[in-house]
C-alpha cells in the first residue's frame, strides 16, 4: 500500500514508521493486554495500522478493527509427490478391482454351471455307462480345465475323454473359450501398458484426500489453522490434528531431503504464491501443488479499536481495490522481489514425468511375477507332500492281512 496516496487524497500530513516483528509473524494477544507480532503491536498501540496476510479471524476482531477487504486469498498445500507403485502389484494393476471381481465371479459360476450341466447331460442324454465317464462330471476337473481355458489353454479335442461328449456342453466350452481369449488378450494389453508406463499412487488433490490419507503438514505459525480449527467438519478436524508448527530452518532441512511432510502455501488472488524461505526450488522438487483449496478468506488491514483513521482509510482501500491496483502490485512485487522461476516451478509441479525417458525393465517391475512363480513352487511342493502322505496311508489300508 502506497501511503502517499492517503496524503494526496485527504491532505493529511503525517510521519510513519515501519515496525516489524519477524519472529512472531501474525502474533497473539494475551490476557494481560500485551501481545506480539502484528496483532500485538497494533493492540498495544505501538502502531496505528497493521498489514499482513490477515484473514477474517473472529478471535482477532475482539482486540482490533478490520478495514475493508483489499484482496481475496486462499491457502492450499504443497503435498508429497505420488510414489511409484510397488513392483509386486504389477500383475494386479492391469485390471481394476471390479474387473477382477467380474472375472473371478464368472470363473466360479462357470465352474459350477459346467459341472451341473455335465451331470444333467449324463443323466438325460447318456445312453451307455461309458458316456457318463466324462471328466467334466468331476468338480475339481471342471475347475482346473476352465482355469486353463481362461488363460487361452484349451482342451485337446482329439482326446475324447477331455471334451464333453454332447452338444450342450460342447457349446458351453466353445463360448467359454472365446471369453477366455478376450480376457487373456485384454490382460496382456493392459500388462504391456503398465510395464511401459510408470504407475503412481493416486495424487492428493482435495481436502478429503488430505484427511483420509493422514497427511502431516507444517507451517511456521499456528495462524495456518486459525480458520479451520473450530470447524465441525470431520475432514477439517483431522487436518487440524495433523498440523505441525516448525521453524523455517527445520522445514527447509526436512523439505530438501524428502517430500514426507507437506507445506502450507498461500495462493493470492492473481494466481501467484507467497513463498517463504522453506519454499524453494530444492523443496518444491519433492512436492506437488494440490488442485483444491484448503480454505479461503478476504484480507484486511488491522486498526486500533476506535481508530480515527478507519473511515478515511476504508474509503482509500475501496478505491484502490475498485481500480485493480492490488492485483497490479501483486504482479509487480513478484517480478521485482521474488523468483518467477520458483513461481513457475510451483505452478507446474502438478505435471508428472515431464522429463522422464523410456527405461529398460528391471527386477522391480518383474518382482510380482517372480513372487507368483515362487508361490506356485511352494504350493506345488506342499500339494506333493500331502499327496505322498495320503498315498502311503491308502497303500497301508489295502495291504492284505495274513
């Protein structure tokens, strides 16, 4: 705000002194009437006017007066970047949960249907006892062979015992083979896409995401949660509990190493961001700007209770806002005193893999396949031991007694 305009418009002669309290930021007021920061300085009558990113906080209005609003501002979060999904999930990712459920339900239903259909065919159409020996009359056989068809491994039609002997069952097997071929080809196409394109966890975009995923976020003062700490929304209550107050040095140290902790950041009305010392290129590279807004408010100046300047100052603020000067000054401050490169890095942090080239497949992408192979070996060995034990018991029962 350029104070000389107040002098030109209202012919006021005054001397102004700039008072700052960089340690306490927005500040606070205590029960004995003392305080610190911007709020305490105005309350104790050490300043006539207070300027900061002051939102419409009811607790502050008890001790100071608010001017007319001069700008709208909002708070959003620089969240941790999505991590690559673990390699053991690669065999599962090609299909969604609903698709896996549909395939599994179809397989189980088809197994029982084929088994019951073959029993019905044997009873109604089989004329000779030999025709009733079709292996699909056994539930276990039906399950194994239908699973084989689901992965494009059909029965050998040249061997009569492996194929249903009557037309109804043959039709069912033929159509199930077609379905198995489509499912198998669809899975292969999805797997090829997954192996060639990195797959990430879902990004944090909304307030609901911040709450449900228990994101820990930090700021340099409790004022970051003043607007939401008394809100009854369960999501905002959870976000408030996950807030931590850290020093600039500590946030800068943590932010450079990893993106485990999110940072609060203010988005101005013109789309620019206010960046403190812990918001820099080295910390932004590990984070991604959230699409949604945590909360927003109008910004006001602070004046002493009953200040004689309030009426005239409000008129000046209103004229400046209507002329659009705060938006112009916002861009001017960014150009002259802040880093446009950093502003661009924050705005484009939502982009993923913009510089990532194609890479060769490694063990991480294939660990899920090797895990399935290992599990198959283990289950096969266990089944072999069980059959060996049961076989010995069966042989002992059939030994003749002398």
